[in-house]
C-alpha cells in the first residue's frame, strides 16, 4: 500500500524537528567554545559567534588558567585509564561469558542472575566499600589502577551479559569441528569464537571505554592531586561559587568528546551489527 504524501511530509517534519532538538545542545556547546566572555554572557542568542576566537582553547594550556597547565596530564590519565579499563573488562567478560554460554556447571543460573541483578543498583552504592578496599587497604589513591579496578566492577557485568547473548548466537558446531582438528578449548575460543565475535566485542569495548572516559564521581573521590585528575574532573574547575568560565568549560567539553567520536567512527560498522545481533537472544 502506497503511503499518502501527507504522511511522508509529516514523518519528515517530525524527524527534522527531532534532529534539531537532539543536535542543538551539541551545536551550542561548540559555538560557545569559540565565543569570547562578552558574547557568552550576552542575552542575545548567537548560534554562530559574531567574533570567533580560540582563546578558550588556548587557556586550556595556560598554567595561570583553571587547568593549571595540567591539561596534557588529564588527557593522558583519562586515555590510560579508559584503555586499561576496556582491555581488562573485555578480557574478563569474554572468558566469563563464553563459560556461561557453552558450559554447564553448578551455580550457572545463580551466577547469571548475579550479573543481571548487579545492574539494578547504582554505582554510588559501591563507592564506600571500593574506597576502603582500594584507597585505604591497597593504597591506590591518586593512581590509575584505583579507577581501572573501580570502573571494571561496573562495566564487567554488562559486558558479560552482552557477550553471552552474542556467543549464544554462534553455532557450537564450529568449535566442535575445531576441536576435531586438534584445537583445545582455549584454542577454539581464541581462534574461532573471538574472530567471529568482533561486533559483540566492539560493543562491549565501546561501553567500557565510555564508562571510564566520562565517569566523574569515582574520579572525584579517588583523585585528589591536580596532576592525577582526569578530564571530567578538570571540567568542574572552570565553575565555582565565585566565577563561571563557560567558554573554557565548553572548550574542554568539546575536547572530551573527540576521542569518543573517533572511537565510534572507527568501530561503527561493528557496533551496529553487534547491537542488533546481541539483542536477539538472551
């Protein structure tokens, strides 16, 4: 049945309005990052800056600004923590998900239920016990490992459930054929299952990376030295009870989003197929 013209027009109008609503905050952040302080505080709405300037970006590297000259420290800390969290989470989640998907053992259902139940509680509940364990007992305060381990506790349960759903869609006959050819369980996993699971692994890696890159609360508690800060902690320094440097805040916010956009652009082909496949079977 052919769709009437008015329905097509109405659909496109609604889609355009939805896109404008979704993209306007992003465009406003980018626009504000190129405005001077006078234009930022102006009551006139200017999506395109009247006098574009790079002073907000230049201030990020100024030792006398809110960053204190620690921008590259923050960027490096965020990158290291996010990459380590991603590698650790994906490795542990992949092995655990494969065991839950392929093997039968006592306690399999309770373990799966535990991973599912852990997603129902907010991460802030774990803040005090993790601080006591990592900062007080292990003395990892102001170290990347404190955040890597803390972030992994929240990322791994989701990654396990996601990868288990993806592994369930793979035919077990491929692994049985590999074992006949002489591969053991680990060989079949790393040479057969992992290459076929690239889309699912890309989704979990993207989630783990985003979780670590954008996280604020744990970083605020575990990091107290300026040189140990991550980028989300650095953003808050531009706003306090006396001053609000919105231009610097927006400039740093734009930079924070760039690595995520690059990650998504590189892995988008795997992300789309991984999300659609992993959500079919649980």
